[in-house]
């Protein structure tokens, strides 16, 4: 079976969590593919991208797939090359034109594949005989449209409705998202499937140069609070900043570090901190950092705070728990579901309760140790390899193919 997997979000200016999802799931699909199966990446036309070198393509499966793909597909690009994934190959339109065409149910689509998986709502038209699987990550465009631009909310709502009508299967990351979507999207019974996510190996692996990286990043040696999110309104960074002035006890000496790049909304984190009266040196944004740096930042954090107003999964929560870092999450259903018994839950948009939760964890060594242990145990429930195996089963189901055991190496 050949799966056409759309990788355009990996190349977006702000890939965000959906870019991470796209890259990790595609790579995990390649790792768990049965003999004769393969994954072909596709993206919008980007003439500035250099051709991928042949050594980046998988063999022998990649060579066999390439030989069976029709001509005229455009050269591959190296910018989103993933281990074991063929390509990505380029479609015939740039991203903006492609999004416009697909919103109208027209335009080029992946060819020479048995199933197409769109890991975001940039969804191609369904081709006859080629099942379409679409991942919808959250219900934000319907439940919290004001946290998006008006155009963004409208586009997501329209593409979500199109996916509900045309897709053979809708994948969501949590039961919470499934419940939130049901009042808005008419997805036939049996077509919505909950398949979770996982923490990337590279984010879990702390290398021998960790001390050097910590010094270069300027990480406080005595601990810090951490928030990990794209800078946009629904992530609630201003709630974390407001809470910073309310923490008590040993937590009062800990600064807050932010990791993530700017998104929409022109949120100036430093200006917001100044407006809230956060003392100089108590807050710093590291911006976007690579996975090796992120592993070090996560491993040395005292507490992760996730004060989001809405989420579909909450990948930073899993990553922090895997490192044994206690997490404090807002009471949005997806975060509560993912954190499980390992999370400290506080009301959304309530900096006072967020500060109290953080203060209690930092001051109580026994509580911190218990949350660390339960977090590690909870994180083991989430795996990209397991997600990929469930997706392979789903692909075979929508294609009507007999189930086969996959040959993955079993590494999470």
C-alpha cells in the first residue's frame, strides 16, 4: 500500500504543533511500514527549494514506489525530507493557490498512491477510488473562533465541513476533540477515529553536551517555570505572566521561560510582561529552538505551565511529563485528558489558581516527586509508533485491504 502524505505544514513559516505532527507521524509511518508498503510525501510547489538528493530517499521501497509513480509530478524537495519517506514531491500550485483551489474542490492531488492522508485541514479533493483520511486537530475554529483571525476561522470551518462530507475517515487526537466536533460537523458514525500523538525521540534525548547548551541558552541553574507554545492569543501566555507575580514561597524566585515562535495576533511577550509589572529578569522568551536544545530546556524545568484557552492535544504536556517535569494545565478537556492523574488542573483564565498550583508543587518536595513519577508513567501511554500502527490499520480499513502485521522496530 502506498500512502500519499501531505507535508506542506512542515514547510510553513510557523509550522507549530501541526507541523510537528505531520513530520513525526510521516516518519513513524515509514518506520512501521510492512514489506511492500511505503509513504510518499507531497507538498505545494515551491520553486526555490533545491532537489532532494537520492541518498535521502528510502530504498528499496522508495525506488520501487518511484518507479510506479506517474511522470510529470515535479521534482522532490529536500526541505521536508524525512527518513524513510519518499520525497516530498511537489504539486502543481504554490501553497496559497493550492489552498484556494482545494477550498473549491479543485486542483492537483497526489497521484500514484492508494490512500491520501491530509494531516491538517489543507485537504485535497477526493479522487475516485483513492480513500481520503483527514486529521482535525481541535475544535477551536468552531468553539473559540475569536482566538483566530476571521479569515482563518472561516477557512477552517469551511474546510472542516468539506472534510466531513468527503473524507473516508476523520482522525482526531483526543476524545475531547471528538466530543467538541460532533455538534458542528456531520461525520457519519464510524468515520471518526481517536488516534493520539507522542513525544519525539529527539526531544527526549539529552545529549552529553547538555551543560554547554544550557550555558549557551542562559538557563537559570536553580530552576525555572516553562511554557512551550506558539505566541498567539489562545495559548494564554498573558495568564502565565500574570500568575508570575502571584506565586509564593520558593516559586517566587523562579523566572518564567517561554519557547516558541510568534504566530498571529502580534503578541509582544516582553511588552505584555512589562504591562503586567513583571520584574526585569523574571521572564524571557527563547523563541524557536532546535530539538536538542528543547530536550535540555525541558529536562531542567521545575514546572511546565500550559494555560491554554483551548487545545486539541497538548504535545508539550506529554514532552514535559516524559522528562519527569510536573505540569499545571488549564481545565480545557483535551489537556485534562492527556495529563490524566499526573496533571495539576486549574481553571482556564485564572492566574490566581495557576500561581497557587505552581507554588504548591515547588514548595512540596514529596508532591513534586510524586508528580514526576506519575508523569513519566503517563507519558508512556503516548507513542508516535503506536499512532502510526493505528493509522496503517485505518488505511487498510478504508481501502478495504486485508489487515497485515506491521514490521516496525517497536521503538517509541
